[in-house]
C-alpha cells in the first residue's frame, strides 16, 4: 500500500492506494502549522494501516512556490563580461530580487567542450573572501558551454566548498538547456529554493519515520516520477510543478493504461497529455512566454481544443474531475472515468523512481552513436537503482538522439529516462502486480 500526499499552506490531504484501488482518504485543513497537519493525517492512516504502508510520496510544489526565495550569489563564467546592460542575463521578475550579488569569472567552453578562455581561478580566489564574509549561503554557478564540459563550474564550486563546506551550490550543468539564460535561471531558482527544500525534507522525514518507520519516503517530481526525500534539499526545482504530471499518471492508473492519450476535464478547462511505458511523456523545458524557461523535465500537458486530432490507433482515456456534472464535458468528450477525484494524489502514490541522462556527446559514426546511446541507457538505469529501484524492475522509458543545429557535425544530444520501483522484494512484487493490472 502506498500513500500519496499533497501539502498546501498549513493543510495536508492524503490518499492510500492498493494496486489500482483507492482504499482511504484523510485530510487536515488549516492546522496551526504544516507539520501539525502532516502529523495528524499520517497518525490517522497509521491507525488504519500500520506497517502495511510501504511508500509515502509527497507533492510539495505548492509549498515551495509559496515560500520566499532565499538570497543567492550568481557566478557567471564566460570569456568576457557582458558588453553592456542590454547583454546582461535577464531573470524573471519573481526571482530577480533574490540575486544579491553577481560575479563574473573568465572562462567557458564551446559546444565541442574546448576552452574558449582559460579559467581565471586566481582572480576568483582573490574575490572569494568577500563573498564568504556575507550572510548568503546560496550560490548558483553558470558557465558558457557547461552542457559540453562542466569543468569550469566544478572547479569554482570546489574552490568555494574548500573554504566553506556549508555553502549551498547549484551548477547549471545539472539542468539541460542549450540556452545560457535558461540554465542560469534554473540554477539560481534551485539555489534559492534549497533552504525551503531542506526544511520540507526535515518535516516529512520526522513525521514519516515516526508513523511509518519501514516505509520509503519520496517527493513527487515534475516528470511524473518520484525521488528519495534526501534529494529535495539538492534539487527542489524538480519538485516545483508536479501536479500536471501526477494528474495524468493518476488518471492512467485508475483507467489501467500504460500507453495512450489522457484527457482531463476540470473546472478550469480541458487538458491533454500522453502516457508512454507507464509514465507521462515529458519535455525538458517549462516555457514561460518571453521569460527564461525552466530547465526541468516536466510532463507535456496542453490545452485540449476543438481542433485536437483524434486518432483511432491511439487509445484515449477521458477523466471528468469537474465539481459539477450537470452539463456534459466540452468538445463532445465522453468520460471513461466519470466522477474521478484526487487524480494528483493517486499519481503521487503510484509514481515510480525516475532518473535522466541528458547531455551532449561527440560521435564519429553510426557505431559510435550506438555506443554512446547504450552507455547513456546503462547510466540512467544505474542512476535509478542508486535512487532505490530494484535492478530487475528498472526499465528505459525514453531513449532519443538529437542532432545539434547551426553546423556542428559530430555533436549530438543524448536524452534517456529510466524508471523503476523501490528496492525491497515486497515493493517489487507490488510494482509487478500493478504493471500487470494496467497493461
């Protein structure tokens, strides 16, 4: 049995999933604190199910989004500083005030991983004492060409940690985008959320271990998967917007679909996503109009329109989660899951562990391309196992190769996703049973 949680403000709502069946729901609204609401809900479920609970996965996106971002020092590595104000990296208004200091360091690489300029580590070390003397612990490091070589980012991070191991550091090479601005924004936002991630992780760890000491504790990710709770302090940005993915996964779980189209009819409108091999199809950026995009793998969920193509070869599932069913859904849709509720919670409870490899590689032919792709698949599966998945239960969800534009022959992007259940034999059996039920 698995628990899906959603935390908002000082409220908590939870659901218990057994296979594909929802067997209990508990909530505590408007408690004196988030910790009290969480403790109350988990205590109720412990009385009902005790040691039969094997997994607890929490959606903390609303809490992260509502909190005040922490102050951040932004370190940008490039061959030269911006020529003028027009060429400065522009951050979204939400996060721009969080950057209390910006430092430029000479360095960076081209798309082939060759240095554009040697790293001026000496000049950075001369400025480092003034940075460390301040009150800011959050640091975001972004380098030109770090998708091809993270060396300069790593050397700057090592220099900081060698002088103060308590600093929280995000490096942009952890977030794939071919655009410097996207990686810079994502690294800064991730750094600004780290303290909140630490606090949320501590609250969930304390309550989870008190009520379900044998259960695996996780947080929901934007791609429809989950990750161990310890990762929340390191990569909170991947937990910022999980709800769309979890709703798609929840509907597919209820409807017994591993593949195909999922349409969700809600009060706010109709949206559509797709399932592939048991997880929502994901893209690597959350676009925000003309502002910088968020470089995180997130479910591809789009508004459903009157011109939406309907294909007979792709099975479609329609979930109706509207509060009122007095009128039929828009666009002549006929619900296959009428009156569905708590889809996001169901998705949280059903989510597998997920891991991504997304990077640039140099290849010199078809055989070399197959070699680097196979290596990336092995690394993605290994990463999922390191997160807690059983090797026998780990599978490749996506494995793609993309040619790079603008005349860069021999440079390709490798993008691989792996997923798996928890490590224990009991959880492996439950995961196998659930996959069989949804085939």
